[in-house]
C-alpha cells in the first residue's frame, strides 16, 4: 500500500529453519532483517547470506526470494517511494547500528490507536538512518542462465558440497565447459572462486555465533582449520577473529 502519510509500514514474523518465501516484490522499498537467525536472500543479480548483525535493503519492484537458513525472527520495514532512501538500484547488504536495531524493534511492536503520530515521526528517523547505514560488500553474483541459477541454488543451500563442477554440471543439464563459461560470463568468477566466497559468507554468521575456526572449517567443507583461515584472510584481508571484532563486534 502506497501512502506518503504513512512513510514506514512494518511487519514481524517467526519462521522455522529452511522456510521459503516464494519470489515476490513490493511497491515499497524493504529493509529485511532477522533479529535472530540467518537469512538467504536471492535476487536476479545477487545472493546474500544475512546474519543478524546485517540487513538487506531491497528497492521497490526488485523480485527477491527469501529462505531461512535457521529458525528466524524477521522484522521488516517498508518505505513509501515518496521518500528516497538509498542510491543502490538492485539492493545491498548493510551493517546495522544499535540505533537502527532499536528503531526497527520499536516500529515492529504491536500498534495502538494512539501510536500513529509517534510511529510517523519514528518512521522518518528510520528513513534517515537507513540512508546512513554502511554498505557491506558481502554478496555474490547470481547469474541469469537457468542451469547456472539451479546450480547456484544448490550450492547456497548446501555450502559444504564437495562434488566437482563436472559432476554438478551434469546434474543440472550442462557440460563442464558450458558451466565454466557461464560462471565466468555471468558472475565474473570461476567456479572455485564463487564457491570459496560462498563458504566464507557462511563463515561470517558462524563466527558471530562463537564457533571456532576448526568447527567452521569442518562444517563448510575445508580440509583443515588453517586452510579456512588462509582462504578467509585472502578474501577479506584479515584473519577471522579480526574480522569478527571489526564487523560483528
């Protein structure tokens, strides 16, 4: 519903693990956040693995598919298009501030008839804060070819998958050479680079949960903890614990 007099609408919901919200879009822009749990958000151009320390800004009209990696407690804000929020046309992952978290939680509480003016004022605060949130370059390009997207969906749902690209390509109806070409052309990465980055995105939430590098390495398909740490440092420039303090602390 579009109504500039109601700049922000809100919605909260509980989901079980592995729940799927079918691809859809909204006329309003959406700030999608799980106060608890981990989300996987996919658009035509990107895949995000979203821990509770972060949210995803999805502009109005952008089709997106949401899957809960764990049981999740979502709290969402929907911004009327009369209020410009962020410049990204295709959406972006953002790091939440303590203020933004509290504003979202307040706006997603149950409304009472006396709350209308307060909610409007608080909604305008939310709009200003969303525009100031720091973008987090933690997405993956998704590609457009149907075979590639099916393969990517499989990898996202099973990040510890160990089969080779040749085996996976056959599973999804393409030759090895074709799938190699699709990865390079549509994601700008090789298969190995894409899968490594996917695993490292998954590692961020596990770090936030306090899991050790050894446990994370095992759950994400790395042969050793040192291999995981080396891959993490190569991708993000710092070892996992430094990243944890800097980004999730």
